[in-house]
């Protein structure tokens, strides 16, 4: 069984707590992405699982076995680094087969495994080349192939696509995901790229300041972020987080003062726990807005400040007093700088956060 489990995992560097009491379990066949800004502790967490960093506290289990005391080579893991670390004087085939050099397998069996893995990653035509003769995408595939050929208990990836250009990233995301889906191994991928996490992961663990803010599926992370940090970190363009004051509740409608405007929004029953005149933050994604010709109880009046064409869509930066509101419109909807607009949001895409920054309704 190739699961990974960490309990109360903590790492301190002097007075600095880099990883703070992390709990998580990755099941066999599951891909979990550690996502967060630089310096949040995600790579340190990965290195502790790998045995490359000694934990200050906590326990690590791989395949149901506690491995805290084991060296990296004894943990039966395969790790793919941001820098491919290929042997420059060896051919692609030799690089892929290198982890098997001390195994009991025959030369024929090793050659067969190399061919099998090379075929799965479309490397058959470059097996006799050296790394210096490869493109960046091919080097990354070789690094993945070298990890896969060992058939380890689990896989660890540290920023595997960060050195690739946009086109290669898109290709490699799909290729790595396809390979991992067929291996039934617990996999942890560290990334700061939310698109990689949203497209490759079965679950995402969002980290900040060494702690996990939320672990959930990509869909839940996107639609029901647990707090303001997750809400603002996930999504491009970023979610609008508009400070306001809850004035009253009536039959599923929340009457909220937003930037000096009185707006009535459809809200869930959970918001009833909040008191009148409580400070809240309203979260609305830019694509949840639509234009209306006349002001309504649920509309917000904004003034267009900047227009960014994005191909099929247009990103509008609009102002409400000193607050910037981001609105995504279809390309056919033409607006101009300085124009006054009335916008409403889809009822099912309004998030309310309390004064402690926690999600209370959606």
C-alpha cells in the first residue's frame, strides 16, 4: 500500500517555524498538490517526507510504515527535482535505467523496462542521445522516466514544470497527469502555479506561513475557499474581495453596504449567525458579474478605469470609490474608459466572509 501520511509535521530553523504542525494523508493513486506562495513551507514539507530534511517534530508514514528514522534511500520513494540532475555523459537510455544498475534484474529485463518507460513518455527516438542534445521538455520527461522506472512506493515532485515555457508546461501537465493516473501511487507535487494544481491534482493543500489553510478538491478550493487567503490566492483574475457591513437579513437576502452603496444579495442560511452591523467581506469572481442596463437592488455602480483585452474576453478594471473591482466580459460587450456601469453577480457565486476572514456562506 503506497499511501503517505504525516502527523503534526513541524520544522524549525532556530526561532523560525518553517512548517507548523502539518497533518495530511495522501492515498494510494491520489495526487496532492502543495500550493502556496514562495517561502510558505511547501518544499520543506516535501523534503521532510523524502528524508532530505530532518523534522523537528511529528511522524511520517509511507506505505503504513513509520520512516522518520530511515534515510532517503531506504524510504522507497522517487523524487523529481526542479533541476533535472541528469548525468551529462550518459545517454537518455542510460539515465533512465540508472536507478536499476544495482538491482538484481538482468540486462535484458532492464533494457525491456527502459523501452517500456521510454514508450510511455515518448522518448524512444532519443534514447541514444545525451542530455545536452535534448530540449527542456525532453529533459523533464527523462527525469520523470527515471523516477517511474524504479516502481517506488510513492512519487514526490518539486516544482517539476517551473523551467518550461508556457506551451511546454501545458503539454507536460497532461503527460505527467496521464502517467500518474496509470501508476496507482501516492504522489505529492509542490508548485506555486495554481493552474498546475487545479489541473493535475485530485486534492490541493493550500499553505501559508508553514501551515495548511485548506485541503480539498480543486473544485471545492475554487468554489468554497475556506478563508480570505485561499479566496484571494486561487483564481485568475483574482477574486474581488469587497469589504462591507451587513445591515439586515430578510428571506434569503442580505442587505449589505458595499463601498458606500446599499446592495441586496442572495445569501445562504449560514449567514444568519452574524449580527446586524457586522463587518463582512463579499467575495465575487470577475466572471460572475454581468452588466444590467438600469440600477437594481442587487446592482453595484462602478466606473471603468482600465480595459485589458484578453482575446475572447475583456478584463475590466473598474472603481467604486477607492476600491478596484475586476469584471470579465465577453469580447462583444464593448465599454469605454470613464463609462459608468451597473453590474450584478450570479446569486450562486456570492461568498460571504466574516470579520475573522472565514467563509460563512456561498
